C-alpha cells in the first residue's frame, strides 16, 4: 500500500521536528504526480498514529496540481492525468513545473506545557 509508506514518511518527519512536543495538526503538500488517494492516506495516518505519541494529530493534505511547460510551443498545461504531454501540441518534450511535491509544509506544535506534577502528598502523617 503506497499511502502507508507515504504516511510513514510523514510520521517520521513530524517526529523528527516535534522533538517530543505534541503536535496538533500537520499539513502535507502532495503533488498530483504522486497519485495519492487522500482518503487512503488519511486512513493510513490514523492507523499509524493511533495509540502513539501522535494520536489525535490531524493530517491535512494540500494538493498541488501537476503543471508542465512545453519546450516546443511554450504553453503551460495543468495535467489531469499523470501523462506528460503538452495539451497544445501533443509534444512530450515538456518540463514538470510542479506536481512532484511530497513534504510536510506546516506543523502545529503544542506549547511547551510545564508538567508541574503537583503530587498530592499522601496523608501518611496520620495524627493519632
Ligand atoms: Zn506544446
């Protein structure tokens, strides 16, 4: 499952950047050429984070369209399918401008909560 591997890559990146802090929300920029099924990635994300330190962290997917420019005629095409062909002249001599992105764009990290564990002093000093 393609999305599971991508989900793992996101989890790894988030963990590395979070450094132990809790993360509320992650936005991943994913290009159209990656052919990611958003629902499948969400499912993989939940499976990977459930019960972990990232449990409850929301994943948002920022879809980047695949755009090519033609070296022959100079026109720009936004691809619907991952087929690198110029829409204007059918040339395959094109350059991919965007659509291959796969990165963690933003992360909402929770403020450092000073875990002042106010330990309730046990009433072991029972006055008798
Ligand atoms: Zn062209």
